[in-house]
């Protein structure tokens, strides 16, 4: 028995070391910080990397790379309009506790052929596999209600549709391109309306539909300079901010009348 | 050239904002109005969140009404006592407007409320002005003198707490002006307007103030109500975008100068008919949006984290 246990331990260690000796990823981002200044109109980040083949006989066939760039999560509400007395009114709503504000996914081939559906779902890869937490449905009068699953799905699909329309969620099948056997690169758009916060860029290396290595890098998107100063002041010292805004406006009004009066 | 707005959190074209400010400023100089009711819907059309549009517009109204009030101060056409009474009501109204605004934002009905209130006021006031100016134009063509308003005593004179307003030559109860001020203050906080287009008719037709002090008094009270509204929007909703306000003020100041000059060359009654048409047009446009089926039934909003 003891020998049996030792043998199985040995086999396990072997298995771990062989998996550790499988192909590995090395990646980097063109930028780790994106500054939103007054001239910010969106940007692009370049992610590049290489597959380091550790096993001599490994082949580069059926090898895929998926890149997922995800923004900070926050609660979001989806509202559905219904006609009430001829006017379109926000009626039922569903609130999801943790929705990524940005989700871009690029892959060497379309996701469907890259890996089995179950694998992608288990690893939460892909816009359809985002898990936004337990939704809370409310009726127009604010009472919590329970929606049938298909109706709740319609709300979730609507959230994705809205985010896609705003350019905040997107798929880039073929967005990761290999340059030769080992080098790859992907360019991901960051639109001007991105939420600020901590982003992660996650790279998955797949062989024969199985994930064999992942690597994750942080990416900060934040306001800088005057933008940051104004935003900070508006949130940390709102009374002073409001008074300054009003005084500046009043001064501008006085200046205008002084100029007009001189003419 | 684009500029990223720090509070609205989106980039806008500087030229578009300056042009909008100038166009609205031109109209406001031409018609002697604040222009908030034109600018707030325009900002919302541009994609600025409603709270930011209203809060920022309140700041811009401070600038334009200071200019207006100073001009009337020089002409001694402000009834400070009446303005003060209106202001008392206006301040309370602004505070409750801010509260209602926050409540409606939380339950997701603020966009609808803003639209409905706009449609109601623009169409009613637009229609009233249109009828009146058409009558006046006809009367002028027919050579008939316009009807003189009779000085009969209305229900207002039965109310208690009377006060003498020397500048307006009135001896009336303070209840109606306080109520009017309150009502306009509430609307101004919800709609992002100064409220002159409601205040002025109310002062003429309900309070029966002499027309020569009406506009100056209205500007005087709007300065302070708009200032309070702007500060409260900044405190409660962090919704004042100082960069956007600055651009709007610059455009507005320049536009207003040309508007005033243009108005001197146009007859007053035609000018009023034109303004009425403009009000009706915006009212119809907003009304059409309320009843036409939306492109996407579903909309998303980030949940504001309660402090």
C-alpha cells in the first residue's frame, strides 16, 4: 500500500512537471497605463507575446491564442420600456451586481472552433459567458419580482446589445495574428467612452482545444492632469466645486456686461 | 477639435459646443430669454447624461442672468422686494426640485419626466404666445388699439399677509409670489432652465406687475435660484461639468451680443411669433419621441452607489 501511494505520488509529480514543461506564454502590453486627458478620444493597446516551446517535439498545429481585455465590474441596471397610455415608459428593470464595463475578446480563430463550448463556459471566456452575479428584477413600483428565465435572458441579452452598440463589448475573431511559429500580436481598441479603473488583459494559450497556459497583466485607465483635478474636486469637495463653478459663471456674466457697457 | 469632458466622461467637439452656445445665446439675446429650455434638450441629444446637462446648464444660466440683471440694474428696473419674496419661494422650490430629481433618477424615470415636463410647458406656453402675437399683429394691421387690461380685483386680493411693493405699485399678499417662486424653482432644478418663460407671464398675468420691472426682477431672482440649483446639483449628484459650462458661457456671451443687435432690427410682435413657433417645434419634437416606439426597448444605466 505504501509503495502504491508513493508510486501514485510520483506519477502525480511527473504529470505536474510535464504540464509545467508544456508550451508557455510570454506576453507584454504596449502600455500599462492609459491616461485620459482633455484630448482623449480613445486609443488602442497592442498586446504581443511568444509561445515558448518547452517540449522538443511539440507542434504548432491546433494552437490557439485568446486575448481577453476586461474592464472594472460594477452594478448595472437594464430597464425595459413599455407603452403606458401611449407613452413609452421604463417599466421592469433587472440589476446585475457585477458587470464588466468593458469586454474585448480577440482570438486566432473564431471562438467556436477554438475550444469546446463547455471549456469556454467553465473558464468564462467570451461575451456570452460573462457571469454578472445574481440578478435582481424590479417592477415599475420598485417591488422585487421573479421573472421567468427566458424573460431574464432577454434583459441580459439587451445589456450585451447595448454595450456592443456603445463599442464597449466586442469580439475580434482573427484579431490575434501569429507572425511565424511563435510570435503573436493583437490590437484592441479602447473607445473614448471607456469607464476608468483597473483592467486586466488575460491571454490564454490553447492546444487541441485545451487551455495549457494563461497569463494576466493589469492595465490602468485613469484620468490625468486637469481632467483628474476637476473630477477629484467634484467628488471629494462638491460644495467648494459648486461654489467655484457658480462664481466663475457669475464673473463671466459680469465681464460680459462690462464689455457690452463699454461699447 | 475634441475635448474630453471630465464629469460627463465623454469627448465632445469644442466647435459644436461653442456653436450651440452661440446659437442659443443669439436667440436668448434676441428674445430676452435665458435659453435653458433650448440648451438642456440639445445637450441631452448630444449624449450628455441628463443630470450633467441640467446641472451644467444651471451654471450657464447664472452667467447669462447676471449679465441680464446688471443691465436692468443700470436701468433701475428691478423690484428687489418682490424679487426677494419670489426668491424665498424659489430657493425652497429648487431644494425640493433637486430632491425630486434624485428620487426620479434612482427609479429610472428622470428622462421621461424631463421630456414630459418640457412637452407640456413648451406646447402650452408656445401656443399661448402664438395666439397672442397673431392677435397683436392682426390688431396692428387693422389699426385697432389692443385691449386695455382692466384693473379689476382678482381672488389674489382676498389673501392675507399683504405687503406693499413700492417699485411695482402693488399691495398684495406674499402668498402668490412665494408659490410662483416655489413652482418655478422646482421646475428649474428638474428642467435645467432659469424659468423666465414661466415667471414673466406669471408676474404679468397673475401678480399684475408693471411690465417695465418684470424682466429685471425675473433676472434678479433667477441669478440666485440658478446659483443654488447649480451648487446643489454639484453637491448631490456631482453633475456640474465645469469644462462644458465654460464652453457654453463663452459661446453664449458672444451669441447674445449679436442677438440683441438683431432684435433691434426686427418688429417685436413678429419676434414673439417666431419664438412661439420655436417653442412649439421643440415641444413637438420631444413629444414625438415620447410616443414613437424606441429603437431598443431596453436601456442600461450604471447604478449610482449610494453614499
